[in-house]
């Protein structure tokens, strides 16, 4: 059983459920084509890739932008670096999602 995520006070976290999206790798699965507010997403200090309620990977976003992919017009993507030593990896974030919610995006401390 995973330990529940306790965010650090200064961290602004964007959680993204990525388990149902097939792309080249976890970074590509996490960074592309999200229906988020661009200005709000730009405030995130950490982006968490979530699979089955558990943080699989953590990324530090550098830039957020609207995608130029015409199949995903109006959606956002980011570029960033992976934080392989993050304390958030392996933590449970299910408590931040409402029961039965299908929205894959959650903001923490934002």
C-alpha cells in the first residue's frame, strides 16, 4: 500500500493521469495534449505522471504552450526535465481526485 502524497508547502503540483494514453514513453505520455488553463499550468513547479492513483514519475516543467498539433487544437503541452530523485515518486494521490471523477487533471497547492 502506497503512502499518501503530502505536498511540500512551496510546491505547486499538476497531477496528470496518464495510464490510458499510449505514446513513446512516460515523458511523452505526460507532457502532451492536456485540456488545462495555460496560465494556471505555467504556475506549476511539478508535473506528476499518475498511473492507477500512484505517482510514477515527476517532471519539472520549463515551458508550457498551446500545441501546434491540429488534431489537439486548444490543448496544452510542456517541455521539462525528469526529477528521478523526487520524494513524490510512488506516493498515492487518489485522495486528491473525487470519487468517480473522469477528469485526469488535478491541481494541488494552486
